[in-house]
C-alpha cells in the first residue's frame, strides 16, 4: 500500500465512521424548521431528522465556498476589489 492509500484510509476512518454513527444515532431526533422574513414566511410540512438538516447545511456551505472562492480570487486579481486590510496580496 502506498502512503496516499494509507492516508485516505485513515481519513475515511476519522471522518466517515463518526459521521455515519452520528447519522444513525440521531435519526430519531427531528426539528420543525421555519423561516419568517416579515414579508414572507415558510415552514416545512413535516419535521425533518436533524442529521439530514446537518448534511444539507454542510453541503450548501461546501458548495458556496467552492463557488465563491474562485470568484473572489478573480475579482481581487483583476483589481475590481480593493484589499482594505493593509496586508500584501498576491
């Protein structure tokens, strides 16, 4: 086995196993999700298991980061955005 395969196996054990156990253990816990924006309000039809809400939130966060980081890099590289922190950019 190569070092990369060993590292991936260790990463799988450290991340996937606890995530799977968390999901299995908490499938019984549900939450009624609602949002009220004073001009529009919405609510889920039925309570949703907490692990599903967590995985949806995690996926949306990863997707948002994957989309926004390249866009921000391009904007800073083109000079469209100024770095107001005073540090070097590069």
